């Protein structure tokens, strides 16, 4: 388990933002459901210029665990029976 907690400053490497951010909420039960964007971060105003062209001053953004720089290769999604879905065929 990763040692992430609220208030930590992390480095984000996402498609729409690259730079530092402060974690202000983590949905621990959804941490490995990357499509749910379980990590909410606050971007300081001095780094808002690093966003893509569609940000209009919004400082709170959600990211996945995969968006944390340096963790893309280190994260293995645990395969639990409760996460396995059956097929339709």
C-alpha cells in the first residue's frame, strides 16, 4: 500500500497537467479504480499556467494513482475476487 495522505505534495504527470499538487482528499476504497480519479489535489495559483488551454482558473482537480509521477511502473493493480467481473459469453 502506498503511503499517501492528505497534505502531501506530489508530482503529477497527467495528460492535461504536469507539475506539483497538494493532496486534499483520497478515496481509499477507490484508489486502484483509476477511471474514478480517486485523488483530489489542489494546484497552487503559481502553477496554473501549466494546465492545458481549457482550464479557467480551477485549482481543484482529480487525478488517478497512475497520474502521480514516478508511480506508473511501480503500481500493480491487485487482483481480488471482488474486482473480477464475469463475461457475457
